[in-house]
C-alpha cells in the first residue's frame, strides 16, 4: 500500500491563505465563479474586489454554511 498524499489526506497540511505569497492579488476567475454560486445558495452578497486570500476564506465560510465541499 502506498502512503497517501499529505496535502489531500491531511487538512492541517494546507497553507493558511494569509501566508500565501500571492494572497494579496485579486481573486481568480474560478474563485469568483464559485463564490458567486455559493453566495447565491447562501443568500449572501460577496464583494467583487476580494483578494485571493479573502476569497479562499469566504469560500471556506460559505461551504460550511451551505454544506458544500464536505
């Protein structure tokens, strides 16, 4: 049996968005698209000017709220 990949099996191995080198850059297209979907499901509005790090945190928050991504 092979060892599982630590990044896929251990959520604690993920880097905190505030530590990302590119975290201050504008959110990516896929982040914005997914945020839009999650926000609609949660009945929330999401600002258009989020950074990559802020978008990642908001995605995590909305996934928990909507039950997606589990």
